[in-house]
């Protein structure tokens, strides 16, 4: 029996009951609902389908609610997208404007107060890089360093800058209350920075007598630095490599991943490795050799679970992606001496996360 659990993100590609059933039959252990997208009605419809199939197939597939979290996004462009050229100026503004080649509104009103001249700003998971050259009360004027196509509502990252926005937004609160009402099993707390962020969610759950488990998503330097205090109050962590690879020097990600997996296992809690594990399978029926090795290495390191995102939510081959991930995990586990690993584990493994924080 496979030990490493597989988390699959639901989306348009999984809306067919036949597809969802095939995913459950071929290895999906947890269904992830991404609350950065979709309405409550849409998520409820998918959850009801999942519950019906759980009963039909007698398979205990858990439901995970992934919060939007304190993220920053662009608003919309007049044409839905623009192409930014290296060397041009581009303004991010708290004012409500129609996006053009020169300016776009952002969802976070205090961005101009939090950044400073010289701050790096990334768009669309780091594909576009800009540097702050001037700021006013509402506007941040940037110099585009690496250009490219940018579309409506893409993410905005500000590496190394502490944002003063509250952790739990009104939207997150409403989503969590929805999750309590509908019977979700886990909450993945996005952009978790401190133990206090986890406790804010925990208090809301306690107020409503809910035992939903909290998985803290580590996505920036602050979260990595505070992993010890976060693990003390969370039920587990997710190594969310997408935003982490934008917020932190990408060469540090493999080191951080290995350190956090080892440290979390020493804590006796769950650790999930996520993002781009089989990314090429969004459009291709077979993974790259590098992706196969990436999944296997996470299993060798002892990750509790591995996650599929766009591969299942919006990909062309959601069932094949699950089958592939299950096959890689099973073959890798067959090569691991679990008895020897457990025998050699002692409390000394919890030497601290200094490795991860020192490298980052």
C-alpha cells in the first residue's frame, strides 16, 4: 500500500464525474479546492460530487480548502493583457484605473507605503521583474527589467518586504466559515508567516467548534524563518515552491525543501511538497525525466504528500497525471528501507531549522 499521499487540485478539467471517479480510483487521496479561484457555489458543487463518489466507491478521499491568503493581484487591463518591454516604466496604483501599457491597479491599497525605492517587484510568478524607482501616496513607479506578456489578475510578489496587510481578510474568513459548514477536512493557510497567523485561523475554528486541521503554507522567507513556531501550532506544513521560488532565491529551494521535510518529520507532523511536480503533463501525456526525479526525491526525503495543481485542475491529462504520480511514488517507496529509517530516527533529528534559514 502506497504510503505517500497524493493531493489533486480540482478545476474545470475534473468537472466530469467520470474523470473525478477515475482520479479517485487511480490514487487521489486528497482533493484540493483552490479558493483563489471560483465561487462558493462552484466549490460546493464539486464537493458534493466528491462526497457522492466517496460513498459510491467507499474511498476516504479528504477535502482540503486552500485559502486565498494575503496575496496581491493586478486588477484588469482594457484589452485583458499587455506586453511590457524591458526598460519601460510601469506604474502600480491603489487608484481604480483601467489597465494600460503604462499603469494598472492592484488589489492591495497600501503597497506604496510598504515598498521603498530599490525594492524588487515580480509579476506572474516572477516571469516579469521590475524595480521601484519612485513612489507616491498611491502609486509605485517601476522600471521593467525583464518584460513579457502579463494578463488580468496575475499575482504580484515583493520579495523581502514585510507587508502590513492583515493576515485574514474578510474573504478568507467567509471561505473558512463556508469550509466549516460544508465539512472540509483540512485548511491550507496560504502565505503563513508566523504562529500568530495559524492561531488566527485556529481561534475562528474553535469559535465554531470545528476540528478542521490546519496546514501552514510556507511561501516566503518570513515563513521559513519561523517554521519552528509555526509547527508548534499547525498540524503540518506545505512547501509551496511556486511563490517560494519568487520570494526567495530559487537556488535555495532544494535545500529548504530537504531541510523542512526532515525537520517536520522530526516534529511528527505532516509535510506536503507542492508546485510543478509534473508541470509538463498539463499539456503532455508523459512527464519529463526531471519531473520523475523530482517526485521520487521528495518521496526519498520522506514527504508525507505530493501535490498536483494545474496538472489536474486545468490540464489535458488529469487522470494520467494521478496515475503517473502514484506509479513513481510506489516504485520509489519499494526502494526505501522504512524499518531502518524509523529505527535510526531519534529526537536528535530535531536540531533546528537553522539549515533552511541559513541557506535562505
